[in-house]
C-alpha cells in the first residue's frame, strides 16, 4: 500500500487534536484570534486531506476501495497490536472505505464552515479560545468514530463525542439550564454506551475479535438470534446518540448550547453517529431481520413523534431540534429497511440544510440580542433579508421541494420503502412529510411574516462576514447538493459501492418514481398551504382551533410529557435514594463502621486494663499459671508425654 | 548413703513447709537455716564439697543474717504478722491448685528409670578443681559476677542515701 | 550404691513448688523473699545433681554464680522492702498497689 494511503488517514485524524492541544498551550498567550486561526486551519487542513484521499480512493477499482490501515509505517518495528490480552488482540486500526470517506468529508467540510461561522458568532464570549479547543476535540473524536477499524475504537470515538457534547452544551457554565442540559445529555449518552458495550461483549464471545474485518467476514458463523441481540444492543447505542425514541429528551435541552454547537453537533454530525453505526454494521443487520425491523420501527416512530411535537414549539431552536430528530428518524428508518445508500444520501443533504437552518437562526438570534422565542419575532423579512433568504432555502430543502436537496434524498428514502415492500412505514413517512412541511413553514411565517415585529429589541444590522459567508455557502450546497443523484446518474450509490462489496450492486436510487414523488410533493404542498392559511390568512381560525384543541396542543407543547415521566420514574427515585444514603447510610453505616473499629480497639484496651491490678501476688499467680501451661505444653505436646528426666 | 539422702530430703521438705507456714518471720528464718543445712548435706552426697561449704557460709551465714537484721529493723513498732483477711479474691485456691499442677507436671517430667550416676574422678567437686574451672574455663562469668555484686552494692547505697519516700 | 539422679530432681521439684505456694500465699514481704530463696535452692540442687550426673564441673560453677546473684538480689530486695514499709503499721504487700492500671 503506498505511503500516501497509509499515512494520510492518521494525519487527518490527529490534525484537529493537534490543533486543540496547540490552542490549549499557546492560545492563552496570544491574541484570541490565534485560537480561531489554529482551530479553523486544522479543520480545513483535515478537509483538504480528506478530499485528496477521497479523490484517490474513488479513482481506484471498486473492489480495492476499502482497506484498513494500522499504525503508521514508521512504527513498523512495533508489534501489530495496541492491546493484547490473550486471546484478544486489539489494534489501533483505521478503516478507510467510501462510507467512512462520505462521513469524513461532511464532518470536516461542514465542520470547517461552522468553525468559520463561530469566529463571528462567539466573538463576545469570554472563553473564546476554549470554545475552539472544544470544537477541535469534537471533530477529532467524531473522526475517530467514523474512521475506526474495530468496534473498540468506535466506542472510544463514541464516548469522545459524548464528552465533547457535554463540554460544549454546558459551555456557558454560569447558566444552570445549560449545565443541567449538558449533564442530561451525557447521562443519556452513557446509557447508549452501555448498549454498545454489551454488543461488543457478545461480539467478542462469538467472534473472538472486535475488528470489522474479522467480524464481518465470519458473520454467518453466528446464529440469527445472536446477531439479533447484537443488533438490538447497537440500536440502543444508536437511539441514545441519535436522540431517537425513547432516549430523545436530551436533544431539545441541548439547544442551551451555543448555536454553532447546535449546528455542528446536534444537527449535522454527532447525532448521525447512530445512522453511521447501523450502516457500518450492515452485515449484522442484513442477517438479523428482526433487529433491522426494530431499527426501522424506532426510526419511523421517532420521525412521526418529533414532527407532531414540532408543531407546538415556540423556541426557534427547539423546533429545529425536533425537526432534526424527525429527519434522523427518516435516516434510521431508511437504514433499518436496508436502503443504505438512500439513508446516507439523506444524511449528506440533511447536514447541508440543517446546518444552514441553524446558522440562519443563529444570525437572527445574534442580531436580536439573544431572543429565541418566535412569538417575539415577526415581520423580519424586510429587516433581515439575508437571514430570510437563507432560511427559506433551508426550509424548502427540508420540506423536499424540487429542485432543492431534500427533494431528492427524501424521495429516495420513500421510494425505497415502497420498493422494499414496507407500505405501512411509507404511509407514516409520507404523513410525516406533510407535518414537516407544516411546522417548518409555521416557523418561517411566525419568524419572518405575520405582521409587525413583536419583539422588544431593535435588530441590529451588519452581520460579520465570517458568519455570512459560510451560511451562503451552505445555502448553495443545500440547493445543489441533491443533484448528486439524478435520473441516470446515481453518484451516491456508485460512490458507496466500494463499501458494500459483500452485497452486490446497491439498488440505484436515481430513478424518479413519479407516484412517490408526486404523493410526497402533494403532501408537502398541503402542509405549506395549511401553515399559510392558519398563520397568514386566518389567524382567528387558528385561535379558534387552538382553543378547541387546547389539551392536544398542551400535549404536543410538552412533548407528550415524556420529560415529566422520566423525571418521576428515574430522577426522583435516584435522587431520593442518593440523599437517603447520604443522610443515613453514610454517617451511620460507613461512619459507624469506622467509629466501631475505634470503639472496638479502645474496648479491648479497656478490657485489658483489668489485668493490671497492681498486686504483686496476683502478678505472681499469673506467671505461675503461665509457667504451668508452658510446662504442660512442653511435656505433652513437644515430647508426647514421655518423661524428660534422666534415663 | 541412701538413708542419709532420705533423711535430708524429709528435713528439706518439712523445713520448707515450716518456712512458708510460720506466722512469725523469725520462725521462718530459723526453719530456713535448717533447710540450708539439709541442703548442704545433700550437696555433700553429690560430691560438691566446696558448694556445701559455700552454702553454709554465704547463704546461712550472711544472707539469713541479713534477713534477721531487716526483720529486726522493720518490725520495731509494727505488726510483723499478717492481720485481717487477704484483699485479693481468688488467690489462695488457685495458688494451691497451680502448685499441685506444677508438681504433677514436674513429676510426670522426671519419672523414668532410676539409674545411678556414673563414676566420677576422685577430685570431682574439690576446692582445687572448682577453683581451676572457675578461673579458667568460666573466667568471664566470674568477672561478671563481680560486676553484679558491685551493682548491688551501688544500688543499696543509693537507696539508703535517699530521703524518706512516702507511698 | 549411689542415689539415682531422678530422686534429687524429685526433691528439687517438691522444694520448688513449696516455694511457689509460699510466695503466692503469704502477705509478709520478708516471708515472700524467703520463699524465693527456697526456689533458688531448688534450682541449685538440680544443677548440682546434673553436674554429678554428667560429670561436668560447669553445673557446680553455675550454682556458685546463682548463690552470688541471689545474695545481691536479696540485698537489694530487702533494701526496697525497708524503704517501702518503714513507716507503716502493718506489713502487707497488698498495700503497695500504686501501679494499678
């Protein structure tokens, strides 16, 4: 393997980490712009190298496009493992194939754009340098996750992104809401980590190795039941990381973090890690239909659930959070039924338009001085034209209107659902498309139209160029990104083929299914029309409907009270138990135990005081008794009772 | 010879009981003197003439005289005899029991064939032999014994020079 | 005919035990000291008997040294007794229990 291919992956992976370390060491001593420059340059460097690597790989013949690199060649003298606990050997290996490359390109590419955006957005933060260091750590751990060559290093990256998420959500650590949200995200992520660990344990028990090469090559040697279990536990991890039902409650709260964080981590990259996991482990799911169906059902349910909740939210970022959950539901649904190319394609387009939406929302929030409640907005179409046009592009993309990106990817998924004979799931997915159109345009109308500006602050103009440029670039990508898959030119499937050499050719997703696309477009238009009617044309109708369906509205606004349920089932018992332990068991149990030892020791001392009577004759008696005992021992035990006198 | 041995042994035991049993300390001292005499005869039967003489001279002649002096000095104006019941409970009976147990064990230990001692060279136990052994083979012990006596003298002088101590 | 060594040992054992009982039962300190003397003499008898048994003068030398040490000890012990009981009405060893723990 040539030197380029065997060293570049490591450079790509470690460049962001190196950047973070440099920021940590040098950053505080230089002007804060230095941290921004180092952060942005390291990610950009990774992106460029990734692009070069991708270009090289996709020139190669299809059956050679997937390969594993272990340790840089310079260390060839070292043994080929990172850990060797007989009989398990784990290497530090990276797997480079088209699947990983797609994710790497998005992570570094969109990541770089968001880094650039943060230069302007975080300008007022006191911890500016720390922010860039944390973002670099996130990019590093995310790359570790997608580039890993065995499940252990995947888990390392998995936990790493959870940590980065925790650090970044709670970035403004003076706000209790942010810190609580960060803790909640971490705890739920850890539940997912446990799922992956259990899957790893089963894998080790059956395959004896955690390396992708070994596990996937011997996949048929395990029973379907085993593979089902592995799939279920991996699904648990995916559910937690991708905020699917039922471990989704951390995602809306995660919006407490700064908007670039929401854009990068909780929209474009980290939350898609669950999707990546399922696609990466596709041999497992291909042979475990029950687990795969579970994945699809979870995805579908999450998509519908989140869409309905999104209809009743008033915080601009929360609407986007639920829409992320819903779109990820689409991706999970797609990979659950085996439409891996469609799911990946939707990931790519979603990264574009969701990051775009968050950036545009960020511009609005930034210019309104921190206002996020859409009831306090309105009429911004004239005051903030840039934000409006970019937000519009993103909305059209997510709703799936031709020719924007979402049209192609969403229709690809829906088409595959029917082609793979899942009509019920297709019906739900199409209904979700209707609801998605409704709530996204509701958001658009309430923010930019519906009469005059209702807010308190005067929006100030003049957004920084570093914020504007990435937004516009993403708007462009959201427009043209879908054109990777056109009738007769399925770039995605062609590109990914190299990662699916075991399955034969992937189904082409480029052909337009007029029925599916027609129905979907109609549904979307219906949703848009509904939002337009209720919000622009007939606000009194909306008010009447609102009061008539008030309980339903409350249910949706509180996200089906899932948070409340979790609070009473999990939080309250755990906290009560913890406080009880601290109040009772700790002082009396543990404290009592240690005090008890002290008491016992002094008690023995007290007891032994009784021996020191002070009477000489008593001491003498004790000595004589001792002498008698020693004599008896000596005669009977040592000499066995025979005489020791003179013979 | 055997008769002598047994007579001496009987005297030994009887006077020993007399030592510990007498109420008045002076009676005890007298019994002790007879005890030492019997012991000296026993030494003679063991071919230890020098030891027998030393026993009489030093033990009976010096140490017991010292005892008598102390009894005299101490009991002027005081009750020499123990009055009242003992303050220590569980002292008498356990003592006797322990003593009997010790005796039984020692008896068990020394039982066995009663063979006589082998023949000894004629000058065994003579003063000359003794002195030669003392000053050649066991010279170090002899010198250390001197130190012990020195220390005893020093100790007694220091204690005598001390002012009254109140207990 | 010589006397068997075991007989001497038996006599010494009896003497020793009498000394023990006397030491533990009497309260007069001087009587206690005399009981101690009995114990010493029992030991001396054993040494002399074995010296004769093994035809080794070392036993008799040891008796000599024991007598010397006993003399020194008796002197010091009596000095202590005099000091402690000088001003008392009754002479009872049980009075001296100041080192009670």
